[in-house]
C-alpha cells in the first residue's frame, strides 16, 4: 500500500473511532445507543490497529517517520491506548463499575495517540 494512502486511511479510520467514542460518552445515559457507538468505535479502532500491524509485518507497509522521537512516543502510548481500549470494552460488556470511570483516562490517551501519529508520520 502506498505510504500516503496508508497514512490517510489510518487517520480516517482512527478519527472515526474517536468520533464514535465521543458519541458513546455523549449518549452514556441511553444504554442501547451508547453500546452501538462504543462497539462501533472499538471495532473500527481494533481493525485499524490490526490491519496496520499485519500490513507492516507481513506486507512491508511503511510510512516515513518525519519525527522519530514523536513516533517512538506514539508507539509507546499506543500500547497503553490499546490496553485501555480493551479494558474499557471488557468492563463495559461486563457492566463493571470501573467502566464508568475509564473514559477520564481512555479518551485523552486516544487523542494523544492520534495526534502523535498525525505529527510523527505526516507526509
């Protein structure tokens, strides 16, 4: 996949995931709607992550690193963001009280991951 196409596709998918998570937060008191937004955001984000990782490992897909230090930080915080994404999804599915508190950490971390990707890999 051409690097510019990979960059923009990934950003569109991950931004769509962020929009879904914000909508999930906004509709948190209407459980069926909240769940649809949260599940959609989770599926979009995890699919984007898996496609990029598999593409990089097996397909040799690469996007030039414009700012290697930012990219290194992006990768580190992306692991944290992915773990928080999974934790948020699982605690929501299990209706655990922790789920209601995770957005305070998850949403800002997700935004940092997205912004560092935009800055670190920009074409």
